[in-house]
C-alpha cells in the first residue's frame, strides 16, 4: 500500500452567513390543488398522510412524507363556509398549493428530523445535511428547500438567494476530479458546479468574496518529496499538498496559496497518515 503524507492547513472563517430570501424546494413546479383565498381557512387535512407541522392558519409551509410511486390522497379544507374535499395523487418532490398553503411531498428516503429541547427557536432558516440531502428548515423544522447528493457536506448560504453545498464527498479530503461544489441560485432557478482548477476539490470549505469570486481548498499530489525525519517516511515520498484557490466567476484562478510554501511537513506535521 502506498503511503501518502498530507500537508494541510485549516482556516476558520468568522462572521454569520447572510439571510436566505424565500427559499424553495429544488424539485418540481407548484401544483395547484385548491386555489382560493387563505383568509377564511380553518383546517387542512391530507388523508391518509400526516401533515407536518399541525395546521395553523398563520403557518404556510407544510410537508407530508410520501411513499415511492403514486400517493392517492384526499385533501379536505374546512373554512367558514363549509368543507371541501378533493381527491388528488401526490408525487414525491412535488409542491402542492392548497388555498395558498404549500404542502411538499417529501421523498420516501428523506431522513427523519428530530428536534429536542425547549423554548422558542431563533427566527430564520436552519441549514443542515444528512448523508444524502442538503436541506433548509424553517423554525418549525419544516424542509422548505432540499437537494440530493451521495455524501453531502458544507451546506451554506453565502449570499441572499444562494445555497451552496458539496454533494458528493469522497474520502477524508478532496480526492476526485469529478467532485465539485454545487451553487444554487434560488431566485433564478439556476444550478452550477464549481471545481478547483486541475486538482481535486475539497468539500470542507467554500467562501464567497465581494467580487463574486470564491475561495476553496484543493489537494495536489507532489511526488519525490524528501520526508526524512517524519515518522518512518523516507527521501522519496508522495505528499498531498493543501492549497487554497481563488476562482473568479468564470472559474479561473486569480490567486493561490500552497501549504508546502509555508509549512515544513517534517518539522510541523504531528500526525502523518
């Protein structure tokens, strides 16, 4: 087995991310089920599925957990004038609008969300990930946006209406040229990929600068490095060098920083791999 030494630097970035404006599900278009005013709605039921959270006239975002394939339901709306029932078939990932209220049909493999503790949540959006999903929750723990991956990392909002995340992490650091950050523009319904140039993209950090450029980590293997004095490494080793790349909006490098130019791996590394 080939041994590899890693020259790595960890950067802590301060400051809270900017707010997300009107996040939406990264899925199908809205489907109108019952289209009318919300002003006199008393209750909504989607039988046999369970509406989450419990209906309140002042809460406009809800989800139901759907099974794979078609989900026949009966939508019952009670208002000040009476009761209306509408049969409809829900489909995973679709967003249904009932009298102005959004009901999202979560896919069958969407992870359960558990909230513990007491008190009132801080107003705003909550960004998190499971293994396979990036998601944004409101203060009711309702998913108002999500996107799929295979090994998701680093879900952030680096600007209003922007969501970034790393959908397909491989290994303990960037090892695959195919991996990249995904940047979603919610206001424009656009999604783009951001790759490091010529070397594997690492999914542990992405920063956006005021000129719309981005900073990310990348790891370039360097052959024939003398690591004599570092554990049992010798004079002809391969080292994975941590670098920071600054990429302009077109994805070209405008600045780079390499750990090997500043850190002596023999004297500074305390835990060689």
